[in-house]
C-alpha cells in the first residue's frame, strides 16, 4: 500500500468543501489531477470514500472515518515538523553547563537569564566542577559546555579530544585584603607589594588557575608563602576578613561584598582571570549553537 500525505491533504479538501471544483480552487490545482489522486487513494484503500450521484455528494461511512483519522494525522504531522524545526533552531532540548564556582559572580547568571528568556522550552542545569572534572565530563558527553579560567588549554590537546575553547569574558585578578591592612586604602598596588604577606589560595590540586597565579607571582619576582588553601572563594574571603592573609581573586569576586574585605586592583601587568568556554566539535548540537550565538555578542 502506497498512500502519501498529499493524497490525504487532497481528500480532506474535497471532504470539507464537498466539491471537487471548490477543493481544486482551494488547493490551487486543476480538477483532473485532483480527481485522479482521490481515485488512486480509493484504489489503494480498496474502499469508496464518496457516494456520488448527479445531485448529491456525500462521504461514505469509510470516508467519514478517514476524514477524522486524516485530520488528526495531518495535525500531528504539522506539530512534528514544527517541533523538528524548533529543535534544529535550538529552541527545544536541554543544555548541561559545567562551571567553576567563581564564574557565578561574573556575567554567567545574566547570560543564563537571557538564554532562558529567548529559549524558554530549553531546560538547562548547572554542574559546579573544577576544570579537570569538566574536561573529563565534556569528553564523556556528561555536560555540553564548560566554563573555566586561565590558563588557556593547549590547542593540540583540545584538537586531540575533539574540543574547542573560546575566550568569552575578559577579567583581571585583584588583591583581597583585610579592611585594616595598610594597603587597603590604596587605589591600586603592585603585585610585589604583597610579596611578604601570607597567601590564601584556592586549592592548588583542583585547578590550574591558582597554580597559574603562583607562577605570576614568581614572574613578578617573588615566591609567595602559602598559608592556607580552600576550595571556595567564600572560604578565602572569610579568612581574609579574619586577618589571616591576602588572596588573589578575579575582580568579579568583589560582588560577594564580604564584611571586612577590600578589593584592590593590581596596577602593573595584573594576572588574567579570563573566562573560557569549552565544547565538543564532534556534533553540531543546535542547543549548544543557540547558546553560543547568545554568548558571542557579549564577548
């Protein structure tokens, strides 16, 4: 049996208009090919769909049944086509976002809000992981995009793992000081001004970013004395507020507004806290493409 959607569309037009001539006009075709398609449909089904006389034109019982079923089938097909097109535009689906905790104090929340507004039928979830865990999750397709900071990954490593990394937001590092620290009243300081201060840092074994900051200190001419490590920026700020040391943190961390803590810019060659997005190049996921399109105007 070979029945196509065009035949059902033609049948419905005739059934609703109760006239071949009016149906042909509605379909913008001539009447002979319309009649041929209806006859072909009846032949394929092995039933009569219309009871025709010189004065009347009525649906048979089989025709009435087909009219109901065909209407539902074509409506469902239209919905299916519409959904497929929405999926292709990234308007339907899910997005799994990996992120380092410090990035949530920057532009990411507003980016997600814009994405939610423009693509309300996409569900998204946040997965707070360190860069290494995010990298593995991307390779295992457990997340769709990942956000982490400097240093930028090696291009050869990314290519070997079918990943791409792009700069999405530029940001510098500043110094978090206790409000009573002598340097806290300065408009800006040099990195070497904290050479003799006890350093509070994010965990060195969890991310390349704090190790990169240590190397920036070495490049500036001093080896910092690590007093304590912590997994979260809030913990570092609590220790800075208690006067236990100083911390190098992204500028947007100042939005936390921790009591007793002052954030001072670094005047010369401040370390970078740039935020990168990483995603797979193996498949062109429409939802990821839609997310990137929102991201790019902001970079």
